[in-house]
């Protein structure tokens, strides 16, 4: 379990739910593997389901994909800042505000998956550039601290979490 590897000061307590979904293994290999799994999974979903949600007020599948992209970008940025020993306390973000302003409904699946692949490829390149010492650097976000390596695991677990929700609630 990843939380047995990480120290408690390396992640925000509510993120444990994401970390518990991540299998042990190389961070970069896991990021690569999960990219292909994600694309394959969403390509298997019927196009007409992409603009629907499982309940009023919940995100559509397109919005969910874009949420994953936005969140990965934000966490990638945090990892870069922390890795460069930037001691600035980084702010949080409101994911619902981002989704509301995403224009996801005007996008098609190919466009979303191309963007996802570009962002994930960038994430892979970034984490590939870090050495073991850099992966252990801890930065500040809000009132919490997070390590560079924990961010990679959170990116992975966040994606697994949302794919599980899609499987449980969106697909018949």
C-alpha cells in the first residue's frame, strides 16, 4: 500500500482515499500504463453517453474527463514548484468552478483524449526528470504539506477514483 511507503506529512489526509487505490510500482511506469488504460476505457464508451450524468447536478462524462485533465495540470505544476524548492504556499482550487467554466460539452471525445494524452505525456516527462532526492522534496499547499512523489501517486489515484465512479454510476 502506497500510504505505508509515504510519511503522513507527504500528503493531505483526504487524499489517502486516492493513494489507497494505487498499486505499488514505478511511478513513471504506472503513469504510462494508466494513460493507455484511461484512453482505451473512454474509447469503449458510447458517444451518446458522454454528455450525460448519472444524476442531476453531477458532472457529465466529458466534464469528468476535463476535470481529470485540469487536476493533473494543477498537480503537475505543484510538483514542479516543489521540486525546484519553491517555498511559496500554493493555493487550492475549486474543481466545480473549473468544470463549470470548462466548455466540456462543446468538445468531442477525440479532442478530450488528445488533450489528456498530451498532459499525461508531459507529466511523465516531468517525473522522469526527477531524481530520488527530488521526489522526496516537500512543499506547501494551503495548510498542508505534500511531497513530489506523493503528487504522482495522487494523480494516479485520482484517476482510478473517477474511473471507478464511471464504472459504478454512469455505465449500465
